[in-house]
C-alpha cells in the first residue's frame, strides 16, 4: 500500500473491532448515524473496505456495492461473511441502532455485495477493472483509508482521483481515525479536508472531529458530502492503470 500500515493484520483487526460486542464510544455509532442521512442509492463503492463493509451497509440503503481493498485476506473475510449472511453481535447492535428491524434486513444487505476488487486505493491510479468505471457510483465511502496517506499532498490527490468514480451529484462519506502514534501518517485537519473537497468538486455537508475512547486512536474525523452536478474537470487519462 502507498501509505502507512494498518494497526493490525486482517484476523486480529476483525477480532478486535468487529467481533461479538459493539464497542460504544469509538464513534462507530456516530458514523452509522451520518450514513443513515444518505438517501436510497443503486450503486456504492467502499474503498479500502477491509473486512468491515457489512457494518456500514446496515445504515445504508444500497442495491449493490463493490468492496475494494489492497489486502486479499481482508476481502476474503468480507466475502465469506457476506456469503453466510448471519450478523455477529456487533452487527445485531448496529441493526437496532439503525432501526433495521426486518428479519431479513441483514441478509438483504449481504446479498448486495456484487464484487470484491483487489486494488491499492492510495496508489496514483486504480487498476483497469470493469467494476471500477469512472462516474458509475452514486456513493463512495472510505473508513480509515485516507488516514493512511503519507502527507497532505498524498491525501488531497487520493481524495480527488477516487471521487472521479462518482456520478455527478453523487454522495461521499467517510471517517478517518487520528492515531496516537502518527509516524508516517498525514496530520488530519479541517483545512486539509476542505482543500481536498474543493479540488475534488465535493460540497461538504458535514465535517466534524469526534473524541474516541480508543487509546490508540483518540479522535475521529467524520464527513458527508455531495459532488457538484457538473464536475470541475474531466477525469485524468491515467485514472486507471493497466495491470498484467
């Protein structure tokens, strides 16, 4: 990955944050509340998805979504979990928080996973893939991805080129955790987000920093936005790169 490393490997991260007990006070409930503000959509891409997309899917109303991550192990955990279609304890709590009381609410969201794509979303360009067509998604999300950027320019460039996947007027939402050990990670600030959003043609409807009870990540930046109906500029010719 062209950025800092995640805090733990795939299995350890899955057990620590997405096992049986919903851990209140880590801003997860705040993220879910923000995602519930997004209207029903057809297409959603979760970038740097890791294994956790099904948690965020609970708050959304998306017909189909594509999970994109550089780690094949995380994608395999997600794929197998969605195939089973059974919520763990953390998901059961999220279903209650989001008012998703239908008996098949979680299974329906699991069935909406249409593809998993292995790609480094922080690289200079995305791979040429039929599931990653510029302008084809009504929503893109990222949770923790951009916080792994090296510096402000890497953050702004990544934020911009990833949003070319959105249809004009599409939605964007995400969260990035402020690490206590910030070595190799960009410093997240309000101005950084606003500069990146301006360059990407995104109107930020919400941007806030929330205190977290996680001693390793004491704060979280959460945002919600919508792209302009008319893009400021067309996607660059190297938005996608060829892979052998």
